[in-house]
C-alpha cells in the first residue's frame, strides 16, 4: 500500500530528463529567471514564510494553550508536518523547473486543477492581505506626530467633553474603529468608500508593484531589506521592552507551562494549523521560487534551515510581543490600583502617600470594617494583574489596539510607533511577493496572457485588477469582509491543495522516481524520516486537521463580531449572525478553489475523449530546452 | 457714649467676620472644595503645604476674582478657608464685604484664570482639583494639512518615481537589445544557410523560420 503507484502514462515526455537538466545547467539556455545568489533565494523564502501570523497569531496561541507547553505540539508538528511539506515543494519545483500549474500539469494533465486552485487562493489571500498592509501604512503615516492621534480622545463639537463613543471605549479603540475603518454596524451596510483608506490602498498596491515589477529580478533586491528589517526591529523592541516595568511578568506569563493543555485536542489542532499556515504552503509561490534554483541546489538543507528560522522567529516574536504586553498590563494594573487608592484618599481625606500598593489591601480592610457603607458607594474595581495579562488578543486587535496603546505609554512614542509599523509593513510585503508569484506564474503557464506582453505589463495588470477588487475592503463594512475572506478563502482550500500535492507527488509521480530525482539533485537519497513522513505521516496529519476544521466550520453557527456603539453591551463587541446571502459568498470563496481540482480533471477528461483525433499530428517545433519544458503542459 | 459706639462697631465687625467665617463650612452653598495632590504631581520636588502656601492660594483666588469682576474690591481677606485636612483639601468661600459671592460667579472666575492658578502652584487641572468645577478643555491645534497626508505624499511620489525609472530603464534595455540582435541577425543570415538551428529571438514568433519554409513541401 505504501509503494502504491498509480498508472501515469506519458510522464517521461512531459518532464525534462536528468540529462536534459544537466544540459540546461551547463548551457544556461532560456528566458527563465534565476536568482542572483543563494542569499536572495533564502531571504525570499524566509520572507514569504515569516509573515504577520508569526507576530500576531502565534503569541496568542502560545499564551492561550498553556504557554511553554504549547511549544511541544508546535515543535513536534513543525518537524512532522512543516519540514516534509516544505522539502516536497522545494524538491518538486527544483526538479520540474516550473511554477505550480506547470509542475502539476507535468506530473499528470488532470492535475492542472491543483495549480489553478493554488492560483485562486494566492489571489484571494493577496487581496485582503494587502489591505492589511494598507491599514499598516495608514498607522505608519499617522505616527509622524506628537502626541500620537490614538493617545487621546478628540473633543466633541460643543467642547463640553470628549466624544461619547471614545469616552465609553478607549482612544485606541476609537481611532481604529472610527477614524481608520469608520466601521458600519453590520456587513450589509456597505457605507461607501473611505477616501483616506483608498489612498492608502493605492499606496500599498503601488509599492507592491514597484517591488514586483520585473518578477524576482526586483523582488530579489527588495528582500534584502524587507526580510532582514523585521529582525532588527524585533531586537530593538526586545531591548526596549526588557527595560520597561512589567515586561518580565509578561514573558513569564507567556512561557509558564500548563501541561494539562497537552491533553486538549484543540491545542494540537491549533498547533498543526499554525505550522501549516505559517509556512505558506500550497500557495504555489514556494514551488515557483524553488524552480529558479540551479538543479543541484541542496533543497533538503534549505527546507530544514527555513523551517528552523520560521520556528525561531515565531518564538522570538512572541517573546517581544509579550514583553510589551506585560508592560501594558502592568500599566493598566497600576492605573486601576491608583484609581482605587485615589478614591480612598479623597473620601477619607488621608494624606498623600499614606496608601501605597503594598499597604492598600490592609487599609481597605480597615476601612471596610469601620465604614463599610462608604466603601460600597465607592465602587472600587478589582485589580488583578493576571486578568490584564490574559486579555489575550490576536490579529488586527493585537497590532492596532493593544500594541498601539502600549506604545503611547512609552517615552518617545512616535519613534516606537514608526518602527513597529515599518516592521509589520516589511513582514506583510515580503509575504505578498510570494502571493504575486503564485498568481503571476500560473497565469503565464496557462497561457491566458499573450506572450508578447512584457513582464511589467503583466504585473501591472495583476496589481490593477487586484486593487479594483480590493476596494470592497475599504468600504465602511470592509473589516467584516476581510474577516470573512480570512476565515474561508485562506483556510479550507489550502488544506485540500496540500493534501492533493502530497498524494500527487508520492502516489502519482511516484515516490521511487522522486527519490531518484532527489538523489540526482543533491547527491543522496532521502532517508527514512522523509520517506515515512511523505508517504504516511504528513498526509495523515493534513487529513486529520482538514476533517476537524471542516467539521467545526460547518457545524458552528456562522456569526461575526461587530462594533456597534448603539448596542447595550458596548464597548464589548456584539456577535450577530450573517445574513443569508453571505452563505453564497462563503461557498464561492471556499468552494471554487476546492472544486476547481476535480472540475479541471473532468474538463480535461472530456476534452481528451472528444478531441483526441485532432491531437495526433501536433509536434513540438521549438528548439530551446527551457521553452520545451514550458510548452509541455498541454496534451 | 463714644466708647459704646466704638464697642458696638468692634463687636459688629467681629461678628460679621465671624459670620463670614462661619459661612465657610463643609458643603457650604456658595463654597467649593479644593483638593491638591502635590506629591503626585511633583514627586521628589513636592513642597510642603503650610500657611504661606495657603496665603498664596487665597491671594491667587483674590486675583482671579479681580480679573473676573474687573474691580479691585477683592483682597486676601475676602477669601475664607476652612476644614483643612491632611489630604490637603479644604473648603473656601469668597466674600464681598459682607455678602458671599455666588457659586456661579466664583466658578466663572476660576475657569477664566484656571491656568494662572495652576501655574502658581506648578500643578495641573487634575492635581489642583476644584470639585464640581469642570476643567476648561483646550481644543487641540489642528494643523492646516493633516500630517499623515504629507507623509503619504512623500511616499507615493518616491514610489511613483521608482516605477517610472524602472519602466524607462527596461524600455531602454529592450531597445538596446533589439538593436544589438538586429546587427547579429544580419551576420548570422550570411553564415548559416544549411538548415542548422537558429537562436530563437526574444519577441519574434516562436517558429523556427527554416522549418516553416520546408513544411509546405515536406508535410511533417
């Protein structure tokens, strides 16, 4: 069963043989782009893998699933799931020297759908990911002023007090929900375009265009900055964070292990999903990047190195984030206690400095005994540091609300704000390079774009079309649309694609042939670890994660959270159900990429059956080898 | 007779003074409570609260009344203080000869000169608290162009300049390549005549020209 090889006639004609690969290596024929040096390739892959998720999803998962104990499922699944899949994508790209559509079509013409599905997913994810970058740019532009605009509430029109929505929530919430998003109350209420966000979106897509304009020729230069700068900024923040009061409490809270969480299946599921999404697998970008390498590049080593870097970055970013969160929690705790102390001092007219944090509880007790009724009227809040620390936030909430609030409490806030948003910008942009690659190369392989068009025009049209569609995210309801896309377009289809990739390579391409290829490329056959993970372990893990994900998504009630100033529970966000027509959109988002795999296979099958006669006389008339490889995609 | 008159005068002024002082009490109708948090505001540089500071307070308040009423009928003696606590909080009332000044007038006077009163003590609206007198909110300075628009302008111009430069440079490169290739082509056409493979040129049709000529007669 493990050595199952499905019949695959004609495979030899579709792929370059080892001799042809050697020839290509020596002759350097063809118009195929190449990396200038190994560092560019590594930095591009690291940049694609390391993204916003490492900064704002992993720390939350770590803290909510038992802190230090979460490292165990994370590292185990990194080794069993992440590294094998990564090696597989690198090896197949390097061997077949083509983007995702080219690779899967070469393995079997019916598998073109896998490449097309990757293209769709890359496109949909790229749409909303760049909108997040537009939000980051907005905050970046607004960081060049002192005091920062989200540090205080604006004054209302009659100048009698603060704006009510802001006074009831907080300045950071108000700046995010009102002044940035101007969010509407429900997803149906589209509310029109927000001109300032449209400008930021234009800026984001233009910056992306300038970096991707000539494909890897330009992105290869851009990654020198976008992939390295985040690490510099993280280190600066670590040093700054450790000198702030309360940061060590945050780090301790993050890493305190709670071993009982290991028994919870949700922990393992979340760890597996995080490893999978964090590696940007199944987007097709990694296959593309790897195909520009020389044939004898050591892809095994690359896979291991990049996985280690990705894991390390997640842990490092979590440490930095939680040192700052620890500082914020301590500040909140001090403010809370300070408020209570002030109330006590004012009521009982005690001299200043007589109540401190250390004797607060004794004083409170004493007064509670002597005059309990007065204490009742004071409505003293309970201040607990752990509650503040466990206000776990993830995603945009972490970056745009929690972290920005922490920054306002640091001295020289604009500097930290600028650094932070530059870091987020670089993290997002380097991931976008992979998305654009995952859309660009399949479009070229599918011959949708005429060959005469220069690369600049192709990347330009992709950016323009994406920008026009992404305009839905800058309406007043844009945030809700983004959350919708994030939950459905970027989750289930990827799992399906990755599973199909593994099955295709191991059982349709043939694990024996694959082993031989790797031996040809790097000099030794992949050892038992790779064999067992590729054939059994990784596909099994993917299947389990997919089933659980699918079941939870389908059985869960489809609700979303809204920011509604008129709701009674304001400022807590309301959970309301989606309107009916959203279900159609969800089916399109998750269903189209997933069903395009069997649909393409069916389409090709039907075409082959009815048009088989006219295909007999077709012959290749191209002489360059690399051109031949690209043209071998159509039967 | 004269001594009697003198005595009654003395007693009546003493009585009014006492009355004025008696009108200063906790929860006085025309009085306000003041709360100072000097240690919170100044930390190490906090000064101790003593009678001289209280004198300064009364003087500043008298100043505020003078500014508000634009007259000089108010003196330090017009301001009466009572119920001092170790918190450093007390009540005060302002008297105008024999009557007390109404609460509204006192409030308006304080609000107008709030900044001066605060700076006399190096405190702020929060640390020198007049209970029930809301602080005057200062509208933030609105710059002509929002600062973010300026940064946006800089970034977008830089990026557009980059796009234009890159497009131009690739256009120039293509022109140059075409020029060189055309020269090379003319040389090659002279050399290779016997059907050997040609280099496929960028941008030309993807046919090898020689085989096209042959296929009309040979039927491949």
